[in-house]
C-alpha cells in the first residue's frame, strides 16, 4: 500500500536541501535575465523590429540549461480514475504532474485538474513569459488581421517556443528533454493557431470572447497588492485576488465552448490533426480543453460558482487513494524513482518527461545492482547511482 506515494515523497524530501533551493533560485535568475533581454525590445515593436532568430537563440539557451526536476510538484495523495483510450489500462499511480500518461503504455490519458491547480500555484514565475509575449503577441495579432499568414506563423512559432521555455508547466512534460517532441509540439500548436485564426467563424467567436472578457465585472480583491506579489514572485493570496461576478462570466463560457466545438470541426477536416505529437483521440483532447478552462478560471470564482463550472464542464472528480504496488526502477534520463506496474511496456517519466521502456525484466547495474530503465531508443546509459555503463539486455 502507498508504496508509490512513499517513493515520490522520499524523492522530494531528499531534494529539499538549502543547496538545492539555492540552485533552483539561481536557475530562475538566469531565465529572468534572458527575459529581460527580450524585454529591452521597443514596446511598439513592429514585425520587422522583432528579431525572431535572436529570440529563438535565447530561448534555446534557456531550455538547454534548465533543470526540469527542479519544477517537480508535490504528488497528489490521490489517483484520478481514468481509462487509457489507447490500451484500456486504468490509471493506478498517483498524479505528480497535471498531464496524465498511461501507467502501461505511456499515452496521454487525461488532465488532472486537482494537480494542475497545485502546480499553477507553485510556479508563479509567469511575468517573464508575459514580457516576451507582450512584444510578440500584438505583432502576431496584427498579422492575423492583415491576412499575413507567413508572418503570423513565424511569430506564433516563436511565442510557442517561449511558452515552452518560460512556462514549462503549461506544456506537456515530454517537451522538457525530448527535442524532437518539443519541436513537433510547437509546430502543432502553431498550425492549430493558423487554422483557427484564419477561419472566419472561429475569428468571429474570438471577437466575442474579447468583447465578453472586457465586459467581465470583478469584485473584491486588491490589485495593487496582487501586482506587488507578482513582481516579487509570490502567489497572489486568497484575499488579494478579485472574484469575477458569475452572471458576467457564464456568457463567456458559452462562447468558449462554441469556439472549442468549431476547433474540433476544423481539425476533423484538416491534416493539422496528424501533426499532434501525442496523437490524442478527440475525446481526450476535449477532456484536456475542459479541464484547462476550469483550471484557468476556478481561482477567480466563488467556490459555489466554481462547483457549477466543474459540473457544467462535466469534469468528473473521481479520485481514489493509490493501492497499486509496482517494481521500482531508476530512470537513467534523470535518476527519478519510477514505479513500474506489472504488464507495463512504456511510461512517461514524471520528472524528466522522457518516454521510458519498461517492458520485460529490469536492467540491473553491474556496478551497484540498482534496477534501471532506459529511455526509448537508447541502447546504453550511465547508472544514475554509480555512473557505471548500463546496457539493454
Ligand atoms: Zn495505455
Ligand atoms: Zn526521468
Ligand atoms: Zn549502478
């Protein structure tokens, strides 16, 4: 019982040394530095002023030096009940990140709202990405309005790369270390944006979204205190966060759902769907969209209104305590303690996001007898415990 949970807890506790916290702080300072470089671009940047190559180079440097295990959130005490659309396996291990991958085959199965909320609060460092976005997004929108597909595509591509670099908790963990995956994810998101931005029906719905967002009424809170907290990297507290007046919010939800439906129709008739690096079935993509919508708005709603939203979006909150026990193997990609269930062939490492082969017996290190598992496509690696070379058997 609870073996998987204890393993994760132990892993997290071992990391909470003063040295480790200093390391995490230094990493954040470095990303902030890159963002400030970007922020030195003129505020009224036009398309020709924005140096996409320089922006991409800075983002790649930031990506290369990032330690993703530093951003590993606390695991949930519960398992979200969900069934894999690819292999039919049930989720048995507790959620560590919001994006849930099948414990048996590694496919995306669901999005854990509970864990997403915890993760969003633990990483308030969104100001850096906002600075980059504030330079590039208006230029991209102008290109969209002008019907300039090529410029829109190029700027959106850079924005997506920036998102992957500075708000990693908003992108799938598989993008952290798998460069090919990350490029496919950026390309897919970019082409999806091109598909919807240049569709008249979707664009008209987007105008309504903007109009309704501007008409939202807010109550309570303290914006000055919230701004101060954001600038000092703290999460806005319960009392400083304003609440949205629900009657002004429900019309926005209606239009957002219409927009999602339009996106689904567009994808069904387009080759863009084939670019999805997760090859997600429509039903899974829809579940992820609804969970994301709820995650974004729940902190700004009264708890009672939040319950209405969760019900309206048909997000089941069936959670259970984990009971599965498995075999432990260290990920050679990052050293994380993986729990491998009987019958599993592939899992996605919660810490580094790599797809790991776990089919067949464990590979045992000749140096220290540690049980390890290798990322897909890798024939050998260093043992995370003793550095000895380990090979596939
Ligand atoms: Zn599966
Ligand atoms: Zn790993
Ligand atoms: Zn070893």
